[in-house]
């Protein structure tokens, strides 16, 4: 499977500026306009095959094409499903999928099944945009707090909603988000607002109406197998985060898109062996919205309503294929319903109605669970093992259960990721994710991650993945030692493992 060799810009360029542009943009020739954020700016004349370890996509060889084809055939052959699938639908989404999803999520997360908590979305990205449309107001919502390093494509969604100059980085340590930093920031705003009791600037552009409410803050995180750091937030940090959100009227948007992609690492670098025998068909930790179920109403809920302070943002992109553009949210029922009342959703019902119906067939046939268990987890476990094996010297100890798409590490010898990436591109035709890409956009004082690198092990096939890490190892070696790596007789380059 070939990497893209599109001429599209690789890193956030002028097109990613979070500063509003007052003057008309100069027309770019169509051929030079970026078509997506992770396409590789590759020289077609380069003698080496392009390899893209930046792109955070599932490998083109992995989507369950045959099972999706069968699901589509079954759907279209059954008028009781095909007819609604091809019409406008209900605001909270295709009813059969909502029901099946509620049961499937309850099974994985070990929670009671409740369809009223589930709404179908157009995937996690589109869902964040709808959540912000419905539950924030740039005049009322004070700030967006983002765990840093962050999923870089979330930043423009917050900027589009009016928060371009109000995104704040909150660092993470081995247990996840640093609560003391977050709390200090939230407290500062509360003091400005008169003890959090509604003083300060309260003028709103939006009327939330009877089914929605506006939150004072938004917190964005990827609690399990984070993009980009691969880290998983501990239970006590999850509990502490929820407590802060309930105190300061914040909505925590959790991109729970990697939860089901988990495995035990193939290597022995785990910090302990307590993960032995973990049931990988069950979530290891509760979602924040699950934790909130036991806490009762929040002091910030309007009378008679329970919106809560956490929404789980799920997606079929990493499980079945991003082209489906279908996902879900799970949250307190009033928030789920309020979200379904977003204007663009009310005009015709939840997005991706047809794709949602195909996914329904895939889910109830057991095909999706089988695909995750028998195809995705083993493939990603092998790929992850390859990268870990070759980068043992620079990766810290791994958790007992690892998952997601990415490894993140600090380059040795104080090397700057931007310099390494430039040389990888020029000398090896290799794209890597530089740490700076994952800094919170618009927060000039936040961490810059200049020495960090993210590698995606999901996109390239195993041979190219191995080759890509070897090429990166050679570049790093040359930069550290000022001469090419000497390869021992009989051994190919061993990637980052050779670095010392
Ligand atoms: C954390 C995170 N959220 C959201 C997305 C995008 O999800 P979707 O395709 O459902 O919009 C990604 C994809 O890389 C991701 O890593």
C-alpha cells in the first residue's frame, strides 16, 4: 500500500493560523491547496519510497470491507431498514443503531444499558463542533482547557467556535492531566467572575432554550491511549478531573476513540506484570461519564435537568473505517437530547443516517466485535511491538496494557524534532510527527514539545513501518555522531535501538 505523495502541506502552515484574517485571502492555485492535514509533502524524484509515520489513519488494508459489503446488502434487501435509512431520520440518530450501541457500550464498559444516554454523530470531530455549538457561547464560556500535548486537529474546531485565543494547555504527567495546574487556572477565572457566582461578563450571544445549557468552561482530553502521547489517565485523575468540572461548571469532552483498541505489549518493557490476563473485551477503566452516573445532580444543573459535566465522544473511524464518518456520544440523558437539538441536526436528523444503518447491521451481526478482536487488535499489537522493539532505548516503561495508534518519545541528545523531521524528509523521504504540531494552538506560554516525536504505527504496513523506524534511527545517528551508522555484519539498521 503506497503512502500518499501528494504535494499538500505537511505541517500547519499559514492555513492553520488561529488568528482571524480580516483581509481577503489570496487565491491559491487549486493544485497547491492542502487537501488534508497529514498528506506528505514528498519529492516525487526522491530515490527512496515515501514512508509516512505522521499520518494517523488506519491502514488501508484493515477496514472490514467484506463485512461492510455484506452488511450493506442485508440492509438494502430489508425494506423495513432500508427505507428509513435512506430518508431523513430522528434527531438523536437511527433508532436501531442507538439501541444496539447502548447495549454494546454497556457490555464493554460494564455499565447499565440506557438508550437515552446515546446519540448518533457524524464522527468524533463533527461531534465536537456540535457540542460547542449547543453548549458553549464565546461570550459566556470563559476558556477551553486542553491536555497538552493535544490532538492537533481539535484546535481548529475550538477556534471555529470562537475560542481561538482562549485555548489553554494543561500538561500531563504519567497519570494524565495535571490537576493542580488546571485548578489554578479555573480558580483564577472564578475569582475574576466574583467567586464563580455569576459575576463578570455574562452577556450571551446564544439562547440555549429549554433543552440545553451553556457551560462556563470546556476541558478537552483523550483519557485512554491518548493521541499523541499514548498515555492513559489513571482512575484517581479521572475522579479528580470530574470533581473540578462539577465545581467550576466545566464540560469535559472525552475523545474516547481508542478505548477498544487495546492489547498487552509484546515486549518485556512493561512497568509491572499486573495486566497479565486482562480481559481486552472490557474497558480497563471507567469513562468519565460512567463515573458521573453515581454522583447525582450537579449544583450547576438547571432545576429538573441532569446535563452533567462529561461527554464521551466515540467514533467508528478507528474501528470500521473513517470514511463512514459515523460515531456516537454517551452522556447524561438531558445532554444527549440537548445535543440532538443542535440546529443542523434538527434539519433532517442525525448526520450519516445511511452509514449509521450500515454500521447497525455490522454491529448486530457480531461482525464489528469479531473485526476488532481478530483483525485490529492483533495487527496493531504486532505493529506496536515492531516500533517498541526498535525504539527501546528512547521509550520509557510501557503500561501493562497499551493501545491506540501512536508512540511518543523524547529524542536523544537534545535533538530538535523540527531539524530531525527536515532531514528525515530530505534524506530518507520519511514523514514524522514533530512535537510542536501537538502544542495547544494559540497558547504562546504552553509547552512546545520541541524535542518530542510522535510515530503512528497504524497507517504504513509492517515492512514500511520497520523501514521507516530504521530510517529515522539512521538520521538521528548521523545527527548525533556526524557520520553514517556502522551496521554490524549481517545486521540491517536497527532503528532507534542503536542510539546511545
Ligand atoms: C483523539 C481523536 N479524536 C478524533 C479523531 C477523529 O475522529 P473522527 O474520524 O470520528 O472525526 C481522531 C483521529 O485521529 C483522534 O485521534
